[in-house]
C-alpha cells in the first residue's frame, strides 16, 4: 500500500483564508502594520538603538499603498521559508513552538489579508549583513522570490500592493489615516501616514506617545481632563466618572468610563487592545454582563485573540480577567455610592438598573443597593434600609398592579409597602429576605387585615344578617367577607388576596380533575380537608355607602348593590373582569338604576297629587 499526498489548490486556499477568515477588507491595514511593528520589535531585541518606525504611503498616480518598516528584515532563506509557506510564522519559539510575548501576531497568515484588496503583493526586505530580497506573490497562489544586487535597500521591509478593481477606496489617503488611527494609535512604534498638505505632502504621525491612562500628568485635575477628552474622542460622550482598571497577573490595564445616560442590559461595547494593537472595538465578554453602565478601554499582554485577531479567545485567562475587573467595578461602586456626593446622586439617578443587576449576583452589592437605592413605597420614596429601620419589616408587592390596589389604603394606615413591580426588584427583595438581619416578606392579606380597626361586638351583631346575605350572594368557597374600619373613608371595600392560598386552591382543583397516580401525587402536596380562604373582601364600615348597604339587609336591591361594590374591589386589584362578571356588573347597575329612577318618579308623582 502506498500513501499519496493530497492535491492542494493553493489559489483556492489563499481565497478561503483571505476572504473568509476576516470580517472585511479593512483588516488588511492592521495586518500589514502589525507585521511591521513586530519586525521592529524583533530588531530592537537585538539592537535597542535601532530605529523604530513604520511609514504608510498611499500612491499618488494610481491606487496603491506602500508600507515600510525599519524592522529586522528577512534573508533569502527566511523569505523562502516564511513567505512560501502558508501558516508559517517568524514569531515562534524554535524549541517550544510557542508564540513570542514580544509580538502581537501569533499566526503566519497576516500577509494574506492584503489579498482582500489586491491581486499582487510585492515584498522587498533586507536583514543586517545580508543582501536584499524581492518576493512577489499573486492571489492565484503563485510567487517569485529573487535576491537583489546592491545595498540600496535599507534594513527592514517594504510591502507594496496595488488595489484591485473596486477596492481603490481602501488605499485612499483618508481611509488609510482612519484605519491606522483606529487600529494602531497605541503601538509603541513611530507610525506615520504621508498626506497632502497644500501643494505637497508630509508625514502625519498616528501613534500616541503613551496609553492615556498610564501617561504621566502634572496633577490629578490634568489627568481627569485628559481622560475625559479621550473618552469624548473615542466614544462620543462626556463620562460621569473614569474608573482605573488593572489585572497584574494578565498584564491588563485600562479605564472604564461611566456613561452619562441609561442603556439597556447586554449592551456592553468595549475596546480591547492586545500588546497595544486593537483587537475588538465592540467587545462584550471582557467585562461582566451587569457592567453595561460603563464603556471600557483595555490593553492586555496575555489575552489571546482568535485566528483573525478581531476577537478575544474565550479561555481561562479571559475569565480570570473578567472576574477581577468586575470586582474592581464593584469596589468603586461601594466606595462611591455611599457618599452624598453629586456623582453618587447622578449615578443612582441614571444607572439604578445597573446597580440592581449587580445586586442580583453579589451579596455585598445587594446590601449596598438596600442602603442607597430609593424605592417607591406607601410612606414615600425611601431606601429599604430606611423602611426596615422605621417599620422593622420590609413588606412588598411583587407586581405594580397589586401595589396600586393596596397603596391608598396602606398609606392611610401608615403601613409601609414597597412597589417591587419594576425590573429586578421582586427578585432582589426575595434575595434580601435570605440575608441575616433582614425581615422581608410579601405583603399578605393577614398583614393588611391587621392594619384595619375591628368593629365592636355590638356592631358585628347589627350587621350579621346583611353579611350572611352578602356571603350567600357571593357564593364563593374561597372568599370570606369581613367588616372593618379603615381610611380613606371613600374606599368602600378592599379585596385582599393570599397568593399561597391561591396556589393551594389551584392544586386542589387540579387534584379533583386528575386521575390515578397523578391525583395521588398532587394530593401529597396538600394534606388536609380544611377550607382554604384565598381572598378576603373587607368592607369599610367608615364608608357611608357600606353603612347604608348594611342597614338595608332585607332590601331587594341588596344583592345588586353588593355585587357592584364587590366588582369595584376586584377592579382595584388590577384584575380584569370575566365576561360573566362584566355581565353581572352590568345587570346589577341596571337593577340599581331602575330602582333609583322608580323611586324618583314615585316621589315626583306623590308630590304632584299633594
């Protein structure tokens, strides 16, 4: 048996790598400059005094670009090995095959990105002590490598490419300047683009001397102004604050800018550089999901990009970095938000949702949220800590509808109740209930009932017949009617609901309809045959209408009047009426309207005869 080699279509492979590995043609410039910067770094390892520069020169007479560097250059043998072998890289350790930390690139396919915009690439290069070489490669997979005579070629490398049809805009001067500033402005190399100035051309420097958050400043105020200006240039907003970030173990530094406006969750868009080359301008995995209230700029020596170098590899190093950055953001929040400073007020006003999001996953942030976040309560806006100190217990309604139903009555009784119907709030209060030192509970019908004033035994006896008749009219096994006094007096009745009792009642109904083993299983969740009271209709004895109704226990209109009050209480809870309920309410109103009009007509007729 013999083994045959695969036949590789080199032109097709070049097309796949150059056109499908990268997100778009714009990355060609980053790849060329990245290779040039790495070549400069390699030369400086051998000669620290060697020049460190990269020059980008758009052509004048035709669409093309020349990229020149003062890097280490290539010998004929190196060019034969590196430029003729797809995937080979000069940035590899000869023994271990690991990527060298001094270089940005970890893959020997960067030059292929130039085929995104050009069909032909020419490389001229010269290493110290060796003759210059010329390599010309074509997008069809063919190439020619020759050794040049003479010493005119300086040490370093020059890449020339002519834009293919429809790709001319990518080598235009304004495009080259924009892409170079986007990708390469932080590289520790002197990078410049030749641009038109008046009737001539001159070099415009692209790179900044230092990372803005690591640069030396004469004062704290100067640093704050510089970072604010950088944020405005980069992200287009003036930040509320700038938070320094650093993870020493992964060589990561940066700054997070607090947004001046609220944004939706999962909208993190951060700029990430690896070894000062931009990898991702819209990274969302480098910070925790809850950190959507900031926009961060980070540079790292250890975070690894994927093959295209346009995203970060989601590995253990990224996870460690993300967790530590999250801890630093939480420490900033804890140090800042307990202060009464204007910055804390602005943050809470704009980013309360982000703080709630943090509190969902961290106990320390939960305690902080309970201390600093204002909540809507029946006693006015206050924090959970303030309500706990005043009432001893934090009671809440898990939905806004339930809160709106009980708020007027609870407010009149001076009973503190939190509206937990907004995003995250019910979950936060549920988590807070498990924390030591906190007493937190869902507002129950029992709590509300206890806040009302019981009527005396004489009054109970006076209204017994009317209450019994109303109970029979209601005809509901899960609802009882009680009489209490409470404010405000213009509320005739309140319908209190017990969610746990409602769940038990629903299980009983399901059990009654089930068969066999399923019925037995449901029955195991609810032992006992005692009646379940899931709702309580509390009539307000302080209300004149209710008192009139109770006094007319033998009136034929009592059922209709009672149903009107009952359905009004149902609507106050936020529940909608069923079709049969709506029909019953309409019929009840018709009975009351007919009785009122009849009485009015009879009174008018009697007066006329008199």
